[in-house]
C-alpha cells in the first residue's frame, strides 16, 4: 500500500489501507472502500461507556477521549477510514457565539444572529490554534494511534449550514425560513457572514490537514433548502473558494494536498456544478438516483448513498440493498456510505453486515465471479 507524506512535524506510520484515497483520486481499487457518516457515536455501546456523563463539547475538547471514540468503530468493523470525532459547531463558538445548552441535547445559542448588526459581535480573525487547537491535537494523536491502519478524515460544516445554525437555533424548535429570509432581506450582510465563515472553514481544514488529516469532508447539511437560485448565488461560489483556498494554502506551506469531499444534502439540482467545484468527491444523500448522478458528475468520484433507515431492515435485506447500490454505482470512482449519518438507535451488527457486504460483493464484481 502507498504511504503518505507527513503533513506536520510528526512522523506517522506508513498507510496500510489507502483504498479511500485511491478511490477519491479516481484510481483503480480492488474493492469498494466504505466508511459511515457518524460512524463514531451514540449507536455504539462502547461510546457510551467511554464518554459516560461528559458533556458533548467537553468531550470534543478532550483529545484522548476523542481519539478513543474515533478509533472505536475501526476496532469493531472492517472500515476503510476513521473520521475524527468532533462537531461542525466548533467554528461558530470560536467566532464568539455562546452555547446555551449542551449540543448532545440539541445545539442552542444564547446569542444567535438576528440582524446585520450582530455580525459585529463575531470575530472573523480569531486565533484558530488557541480556539480550536484541541481538534488538531486530537487529529495528530488519533493519526498516531491508528498506526497506519486506515486514513483519517477531518471535516467541517459548510458556511451556509453554519449560518443556518447561527441564525435559526435549529435545535431550539422549528423556525424554518428564518435564515433564508435573512439571505433575501440582508444580502450584503449575508455575503459578509458567509465570507467570514468561508475564511474560518478554510483555515480549519488546512490546520486539520497540517495536524494529520489525510482526507477532509465539507458537510452542507441544509444545502437543499436553498434551491437552485439561492444556492448558486450565495453558497456555490463559497464552496468553490473553500476548495481553491485550501489547496492554495497547503501549497504555500509545502504540504501535499489531500482529497476533498463535498456533501451538499438534498442539493440534487447542483450535482453537475458540484462535480466541477474543485472537490475530488461528491457525496450523495439517499434521495439521489445513482445512475442519474453518474451522468451528471462525469469523472468525479461519488460517495453514498444507502438510506440510513435501511440499517433497521433484516440482514438479508441489507445485503440485497448493497448489491443493488453497487450495480448502479459500479465499483470504481466510488466510495460506499450511507446517504446521511448513522441513526442513534441503529443495531451495530447491522452496520457490520453493511460494511462486509460492500467489500464482499464489490470484490466479486471486480473479479467477475
């Protein structure tokens, strides 16, 4: 297997399994690699045992505990990547918003953004190492503990998704349209806020890669609700700038680039544009038709997209769903995943069936058996 050049002062073990990195780059793979969004988390009994009563953000700020939680699913399953245990909301907090309650019970800000004047309260040029150094420390530690077994994902929330949380206090209760209304009523302030978030996201990704992340994903969990017009006007240019900015900053630092994944949930209207936005991989939710996505995406690698509720199906039904998914996506330029995160009451044994089926059936397809 290929080894990777260390992006930091740390010397990391050679990589034993580079399937995901090869798939992301469009190189031939002997089987389809698989990982899961939210693969480290509440559905695993060992997660609850290790976390105990520690609050969510306190957990995120504990590198040793983050390392343990990140590696737990890699120990249990034959996964092809680990993803650092963290949260997309670390950036708004670093910029100055105050969390009123623990995100483990739903993130709610004490001081959400309600008008353009509120942007003055936000720190655009915060000291990223001082504010988010715990993430980077956890990445370096986890990369060391993985000892080259599989690559390590870093991640961030996309600017629009972060903006929505900052304005709507999503978990405080239904408040649809408030963030989209802000875009329409205050377009100049919206561009300003998205630009601030874009800069923070770019820096956050670069520091994660510098710390040891070997592939990164940008989660735009609420992209679809923008629709084609607002998405093209406000978010798509920002996503492009993030991909470009990360690569440029890494080049300036003499750090090798890593594959980048964009996951814009429900933005089915933008698959073609996203495939040309500078990312190596386009993630798909479960409402996307694989064959249609292939036609639109060209040669870019695709990731996804089994409905997470299929993990509640019987094991045989999960295997059948995997076969059907692989037939439609094919076995090359493809990374298997769910169409969103693992649901918290999912049976871990069913997750194992899904992962093993991906490997078994894709190997059979590649050998023609």
